């Protein structure tokens, strides 16, 4: 009897001993360039740093379809996992007000928790993760729009929207029978997160801003910008199913070699330069800054900026570990560099000007100054999703040529104003 | 003269068959086309067929085995549970007149609403009990469709069976449950088979809730297919391959059990 | 046996299951439809009584989505009912291989709606999609299925028709098999033409079946989501934003849960009314048999 007891006790403790394995936190991110880059980081961490910091990281890559819906639903619904989720800076204000993401401010300013250079961020990157002075995420990518164009067909990329129109016309088969490409330009058209952001690019370069004392979508610059879009679509310089075009479709169109230019997120660059992914165009693509507008003071441009960011689940049991990891991943020289070399674009100035990174991804050369000089962020208010959707609905109608720009903008502006008043933004 | 008419009829029939099944034929062909050829703005009727698209399904980024297993498990269990629960329910509804119309209509009305109605509440509930991204969670969600459908179809089968059969059994002293098991069940077998197939097809093909409620462990084949719209490219070839594979079990099942389908889908409304 | 056996125990399992996965979410939706429920205050939003509903009725997007849904349902169901019926007649009049053709015709409905969405997304693409390419290379004309609002809506109806005409066909075909042959034969012998006989003899006999299929197709086509979401995402403009898509946008893009819940209640009432109407008509017919 006694012997059995002893055996039992020993085996129990042995089991316990092996049972206390090193804790593992989960990182939930989007499949694609960011997912692959995060994978590289996680592999490095687990092989080299897990021992030192005392925990491992497990990565879950989720499909792009409906990705943010899933993230926000998960954060909304509570629950302890995942510990870290990749999200998008358009939601920062929402997270701030609803406390859907954990407030990182205190740990961020604590040197023991965050022993990295706080001034190395791109200025705009930090702004995008802050709400009411509190920090709710750490930026892992800062993305902007670039003009992708066929360097074998277009020696000098257009600098203004008028020039872009002419170039596009030249490369549209309908207007120029000898055009090597079917359509001159492609851009966003599907009613999605990116449509207003694309519109903002043009809107800002014409000098538009969001607020005077009311939303200013019915201003001159807003109208000029939208009129440009209308003319391009009306004259058939873009594929006719432009209203279904989102990131994937633009990418696909460029890859067929039938499009001469496109306004697209810079994250598409590695894919387009990859021989296997884009066999027809990989050696013919180049990038430039998005066209701007001539003013008496010089060429005015705008660079839309948004972050992919990492938030911490407020119900996570491993918040400290999660923060340690995301701090390392986003801000440490080695973490951010791994991320960049794997094909994503971290928000750290030092990494974006690192010679090794630059030789592999030359586009960072002008991305950095472009963002510094012309970068802008969207309004950071909690009800932004709904406000954006109101504008989106009207933009989609103009894209479909159902509504003229003037009416669309007027209605959108009034509706947004009423909405904001109802929510109490104007006292 | 009759001969000529038949030739015309058959020709029309064959043409329509080809037209109706064109999308299916198209996607099967596409699954063997290299990606470059798929994305060309010209009719590439001649291309070198390749198995690359199918190979990609077994690569490390696409967990083919896991997705198929999940789909099979979830489809089977949601169907089995749904049908098992529905059989006694239908017996109760059709044999105990008072509740007939009310309960039947309540159950049917569930089928009327777009699934999105339940999306957020179900998500929140599943999250609360920790069933997100689990096969069990998705099975429970699918019950909202399998139960009403089974009840509706089986009800019409049951109404064809004369009550006299049961009455004589009851006179002999058999209990209601006994009657259900021994007498009724064998008689409505075709209906059960039809309902089983219908529900299985539904669960296998379902996309919206699977996308919403799973992230990693319980991902089904349909959601897996959507993953080929990746951050790199729309891998049409692999999507086509995945779609082709997903159609195969359904098509085989159809051919094997078309007899039962005819009976089942006509809900006995045809006398 | 004095005790009245209500038979509730048979129904209990189903009721329990449904109560859990249906009644509770439903009650929840109903509750938040009366509040200002958003992402940062799901359960405890301001109590708004009917503001969400009124907001919807004043919102042109709601009426647009209602119009789109109705148009979609009318077109799709119309095409499917007529197409399916004629197909059934066709296969029924074949002297041999009826079963074979029947199987071949019902294959389309076994494919997942999402797969159809993917197939047609590929076929409709204006640069490399099969349909524009085919018409361009063979006829030299540009067809763009997704360009203009109405064309896009119709293109989506086509997707629906490709899948569900088979279902209508199956039911009509099975019904035709079970019909007595004498009335039709008598009519033909009497000298009435084939089509006249069909109109006056066959169709009336099929009325109950027609009603049933009609109800099911109406219910199901109101629910459509997967294909439209994948191919057009609701566009161009709002031309293919059906009520279910609009609900999705309210819920998961605007995070206005209150309004979305109100919309789902409205959808439920609408569809219930339509089918209740048809349901009563059906029972009246059946009771005459």
C-alpha cells in the first residue's frame, strides 16, 4: 500500500515538473506580407529570446477576408485570447473610448518595460496610435499610397493629377489604338476601408482639410478632387468594373500587364517585384510619389498614412509578456529590422534608412521623407467608422457615375454634420 | 416524324445541360491552368495543363487535411444532431394536434430570416461560453438551419402515415416512444435520408458563419478556400482547385442518392 | 387511460436546442434594437424606443436596399420558376434517359453558393474574365457585366439563376412524374395543342407544388449574401446592396448594432408577411384536395 502511494506521488510530481512549461502567448495577425514578416520575427524570438524573457510566442495568421471585423468582434466580446492582435489605426479612437484595447501609456514611458528609443518613430506613426493623449497600440507598419507605374512604358512619372490624366489617356486602348495596355490607370473603387482613404489622397493634395468648424467635404478642393476621379472613370481610363477594385484586384490588374499605372498601398511593392508572383511585370514596375497639385508655392503633395498596429487584449493573462514582445517587435533595432527584411515596413526611421534594408527595398528612400513632409492622418474620433461609411456610400455612387460630385459631396457633408451633432461633437 | 422531334428534343436538352453546367466545367478546367494563363485577357483554350494548383493545396500554407476533417466532422455532427432532435419533435407536432400549427410555424419562421440576423448575438454568446473557433460552436450554430429544415420536411412525410397504424399498436399496449421507434421510423426512412443529405450539403457549403466563428482550429474547407485571396495575389488556380475538390463529394452523393432526393425535396406535396 | 398525453416530451429536445441558439439571440437583437447600441456600449446604450426604426424609415439607403432586394428576388425567382418549369417539361418529354438528364440538371445546386461566387467573380472580371474575353475575341464587342448599376444587379441574378433553377426543375420534374397521365393524354387526343394542354391541364394540377417552391425560393433569395459580397461587395454605388448586405454594413462596418438589429426585425416582419400570405393560400389549396 505504502509503495503504491510513493510511486503515485513521485509520478505526480514528475508530471507536474514537466507540466510547467514555458508560457506561450498568441499573436493574431493577417495573412500576407505582414503575416510573413511577423512569422520571421516570431521564429527569431522563439529560437533566441524565449529563454531570456521566459515566454514563447505562437502566431495565428487569419485570412484577409473580413479580417478587421473579426478582430473587433473578438475584442468586443471579451475573452482571454488572443493576447496580441494586429489591427489598423483607423480604430484607435474607437479602442480608446471603448477600452477594447489595453492602455499602454504607463508601460510605454517606463524605461524598464520599454528600453528603446522613443524618438525613432516616424512622427505620424505615434500620432496614429494615440487617443486623448493615451497610447493604445504600438505601430508595426506605416503604410502610404504610392504611384506604381510601368517604367518600360513611362519614362517620367506624372507629377500632377492633370498630367496623370493625360498619361492614362495615352495608355488606354479606347483612346489610343496603339496602346500596349488596355487601361491607363487603376485605383480603389470598392466600397471598403480604402476607398475614402484613396479619395483623401487627392482631396488633401488639392488643399482640402477635414474641419473648419464643420466637416468640409463640400469645399472647393473636395469638389475638384472628386471631379478628377469622375472624369477618369467617365472617359474610360480605368477598367469598367472599377467599383469592385480593392487591394487584391488592383494588384491582379497590374500583374496582367494591362494597366500602365496604379495608386496602391506601398506594401504591394515586394509582391510586384517578385518574379514568381508577378512573372509578367516584375522587372518593369517602378514607384513614385502620388501626384500632387501645382500651387503658387510649389508642388503640393499629400501622403496618406495609416498604421498596422499591435494591440493587447485587455483580458489577456499575459499582458506584461505581450507588451515586452510588441515593444521588441516594433521598436527594437533587431526586431524591426527582421520585420523590414522580411518584406514589411516598420515605422522606425533608423530601419528605413538602414543601407541593407534600402538596397533590398529602395522605395523606402523616398517613403521616409515623403511621410515626414506630407504625411497626414485621418480624424481620430471614436465614431469615425460610421462617419467614414457615410462618405463612403456617396463616393461609391460617384464611382458608379450615379451621382454628380457636387450633389454627392453636399449630401455627404450634411449627413456627416447631422450625425456628428447627434453624437455630441459640436457643443 | 416522331423521330425528328426526338432528335430536336435531345439536342436542346444536351445544349442546356452544357450551358447549365458550364460554370462547373469552367472551374474544373481553370484548376489545371497555370496562373499566368488564367489572368490573360485572351481565350486560352490551349494551355499546358499543370498540377501545381493542386499541389499548392498540400503546401505548408494551406492545411488541406485539417480543413477537410473539420468540414466532415462539423457537417456530419450538425446533421446527425439536427435530424435526431427533429424526428421526435416532428412526431410530437403531427400527432398531438393542439400545438401543430403554432409550433410548426414558429420553427419554420426561423428559416425565413437571413442568417446575418443571428451573427452578432451568436458570436457574443459563443465567445461567452468559450466556443469560438471550435467545431462544437459551429455545430450549434448550424443547428439553427438543420432543425427547422428537418422538421419541415419530415412533417410532410409523417402526415402521409395513417393514424390507424398507430392506433392498433396502442391498443396492443405499445407506448408512444415504442411506436415511434418500431413503426414510424422505418416508414419514413426515405425522408430521413433526404433530410440528412440536404443538411449535410448545407453544412458543408456554408461560408458566412464559418468565416465569422472560426479563426484557426475549426476552419472549414469553404473558409480555407477564401484564404487563397491572400495578401500576395488572388491565386485563382488554387481557388479553382479547392473549389473542384469541394464539389466532388457533393456530386458523388447526388448521383448515388438521387432517388431519395426526388422524394425528399417534393416534401410529399405531390400526392 | 385517464391522463391526457400531450406529447410535449417529444418536442422538448428540439425546443431546447432552438431556444438556445435561436430564441436567445433573437431576444437579444430585439432588445438592442430599442437602444443606441454601438461598439463602445453594446448592452447599455441609451434607451431610444423607436428611434432606430424611425431612423431606418427616414434613411434612403434602407429604401434602396429594400428596392434592390425586391428587384433581385422578383427577377431571380421569376427566371428560376419559368426556366425550371420548362426544363421539367423538356426532360419529362424525353422518351429515354430521363433519369440521366435529371441528375445532370441538378448538379448545379449541389455546389456551394460561395463557389459560384468565386467562379463568376473570375468570369466577370473585365480584363481576364471569361465572359468579357469571349465576347471581345469572338464578337469584337465589349461586355462589362459589372459596370453599370442595373447590369451588375442583373449579373448577380444570373449567378443565382444558374444555381437554383436546378432546384425548381427538380421539384417540378418530380411532381410531373407523380401526376396522372390521363388528363393530359385526353386533352391531346381531343385535338388541343401541346402548349394549350399544358396551360389548361398540367399547370392547374401543379398549383400546390408551385406555391411551395415559390415560398421557398422567395425566402431563400431574400437571404442571399455570400455571392454578392464576394463579387461586387454591394456596388457599384449601392446597386447590389440587398437588405442582408445593408445589415452587414450596419453591423460590422459602422458598428451601429442598434440600427442593425432594428433592420433585422424589419426584415423578419417583411418576409413573414410575404410567406404567411402564400402559406395561407397554400393551405387553402391543400384542404380542397
